[in-house]
C-alpha cells in the first residue's frame, strides 16, 4: 500500500436547490385564488350551455317519439279499420262542441281521459287491461316499441316495464321529463280532431286522424304566461310543448 486508506466524507451535506429556484415553482396564495376564480367563471359560463344542450336533446327525442306514436296508431287503424276503442279513453264531446275523440296520457297536466298504457298495451300486443285476452289486437301485431325507462322512483324516457315499477305505472310511456306522452285519436271517422279542450287557442279542427304531444319540462299544456294554450299570443316564440303535427 502506498498510503493510508481514506474514506469519503460521509458527513458532507447533500446539495439542495437554491431558495430562489424553489420560489420559481411555488404558487403564492394570490395566484391560487386567481386560478380558482378563473375556473369558477368558466364553469358558470359553460353550465348554461351544457344544460341547454341537454334540454335540446330531450326535445329532439320527444319530437321523434310523438311522430313514431302517430305512425304506429295509423298502422293499427289501417289493419283494423279504426283506432283502439278503449272505453275509458272516449270523449263524445258533450256540450263543449268537441268532436268525438279518444285520448290517452297524462290526465292532470295533459287533460287526457285514460293513461297511455291502455293504448300501448294494444299497440304492443300485451295481454292486459283493455287488451285482456288480446281483445283489441287479435293478431297480436306489435306496432310500437321503445326503450325501458330508467329510475323506478322517477321514471322517464321510456316504458315502465318490470317489477321494479309500481303497479299503476306498468306499461306507461314516459317522456324525457317524466310525464306521460299524450295521444289524441279521431273516434268518429271524419279524419279531423278538435283540440280546443287541450289547447284553447286551437279553435279549428286539426286535419289529422291521430296526434301526439309531450308536455315538456313544466309538465303542463302550454308554457309560462300562456298556460292551456299552444302558443303565446302575439309572439313568434316557439311553443313549449312538442307536438306531432308541426
């Protein structure tokens, strides 16, 4: 050996970043608050747009469904020569001047005579209610299908099918906001429907044998400031309800 062994100085402290360098990467409290404020502003701006997009999608879906319902009813009528004669749904007009109709759907906000499961049990060939033993659809032809509703506690956007739904909800078709779709059918064969009992401002008969509508977000006929009417008076604003005839 040429000399005494030496060992490295294990007590030499490790080099650390200069304090000035660490400061360059640190956020001050003011900077953090500024970032949070910017994020909050962006969320406030984006939320209405996102909400509007969701509402637009719901309205689009409802528009497609009401037209599909009408087509299904017409197909049934072509096969059987008339619409399903469900007694509960009949309205002879009485003293109101309305023509004879059959109406299915929401009875409170929609003003219909019977729940819409009474119609859809017929159109879907389900042995239940007015269609027991397939009395109103002997051929057991399926004229209409739609997806199943979600959330049994607040069903929407589909049929209330399955044991998880309460008995009185079974077979009802709900719109994207959770209200029954409404359907009005001509019951006297003149190919027109008087809608005055549904929308007081529609005084002339509609020249269709079948119509359907969805009550939209508020669950009522008409909209804010024009309840019970189809359109707001002296306004070009689009109607709140989604209908098959437009």
